[in-house]
C-alpha cells in the first residue's frame, strides 16, 4: 500500500511518521521551512509512545500523489478546497480519499472535487503540533482515526483499510458503521474545548477547573448536542457528562490547535467549529448563545490574522 498525505502539521506529520515506521510507503506533501527541514534531516517525531525519525518521500508538488492508493488530506479546514483542487488531477481513478479536518464538512468538500465513490468520512483524536520546522511533538491522547462510508454501512473496504492502517497503540484506525455520528462526537468535544480555550487564553486544565470556564464549556457542549439532535443525530442523554468525563482525562497543559493558532496570530478554524454550530443553529431554530459569544469574541482576531496571512506557505493541521 502507498499512502499519500497532504499536510505535514501535528496530525499529518504524526500519522506519516507512524505509517513510515510501520513499513508502509508514504508520500508527504508539505511546504515552506517545515518541508526544507524534513528534506535535510528527516521528519522527527517526539512522543510519549516512542520517538521516531521518518524519511517518507517528500514533495511540494501534488503530482507526487499519482501512485498513492490512499490519500489523506490533513490540512486545516480552510485549506482543504485549495489542497484538493491542486491534488485532484493527479489522483488514481480508484484511490481512496479521506480528510481529517476538524468540523463536519470535509466529506462533502472532497466528494465534490474527486467523486463521492472515492471518499470516506473520517475524523481523528490526537494532541500534537509542529514544535519547530522538521519536528512534530505528540503531547497526549492515544492517537486514533475513525473511517467510514458516508452513507453509514460498514463496508468491506472500510474494514480492510482499517485493518491495514492500524498499527496498535501508536496509531489505531477504527472502521465505523456510523461515521456521521463519529464526526459529531468529535465536534461535541472539540468545538467547545477550542472555543473556550481560545476565548479564555488558558489551557484545558485551567479552564476546566475554573467555575466560569467550566460553565462555558458545559453550555457549549450542550449546544452542540442540541444542534446534532435537531439534525437527527442523537448523541445520547448523557452526551454532556460523557464529554466532560473525557476532557478530564486530557493532560492539563493541553491546548487545542485553534487556541495555538490564535496565540500565534495565524488563521484559525473558528468558522468550521463554533461558527458551524452557530450557523446550523440559526438554520434549525436552535439557540446557541455560547458559540455565538465565542464567534463574536474571536472574529476580530480571526479577520486580523487573515489579513496578515501569507498565502501558499503551508498545508498543516
């Protein structure tokens, strides 16, 4: 099997290193100083599950994906349209494609560009980041990718691909019979944690221990559950408590990628997270005051970051 990965950020870089370490052929599409450093010294992974130095095939040219059997888009949500448009002309007719963007919109974006029959739904859990060019640090949470057919059935290709890509605790790939549910389970956690952490400017351990921070977090989780329910996606009566229980297991100094992007003055995934919850809430008639507050509070910083952004420098997630 040959895996192509577009985006060498914390998630894409981690997955590339682990699959390469497992003996799978990997081609990694990246840009900028991160690409230059990896070409010079390899991709260095620092992780509590074991460090590694990987030397996958590296390129800034998406034409390098032409031989890939599986193509993983590991970009930020706002980079996906550009990334898939540049890569689509070079993909094999039978290549399996999935994206691990935060939010719930990547399946439709990919299907529109490469055809629905090629696309799986996917989401992941990991806390990792590019510590410096050429170095990815895995901070916490045992890494897992969920993959599934957009229509919901547990197909043979999903079972087979999950088995082929899963390499134990260092990276579990789980075949899902309801990937839409899995995507919303991720949003249930990630949109609130990202929004509250970014608004307060504090780590997960700090805001979950603070009375006001925990109130915001709990309300934000409940709003995602309410929007999902209005869409016919039942996350369960205990969804809020289940999410809070999971958040208690996250390392206290952990931060979301959106929080780190805001702190660094970079463009963020605000619109794909709290922004999406707010927009869907309006359309469904479901109040989302906490996510509305998050968007209103953070949008000036988001717009300023977009004005500063240098286009075409990185695909990173």
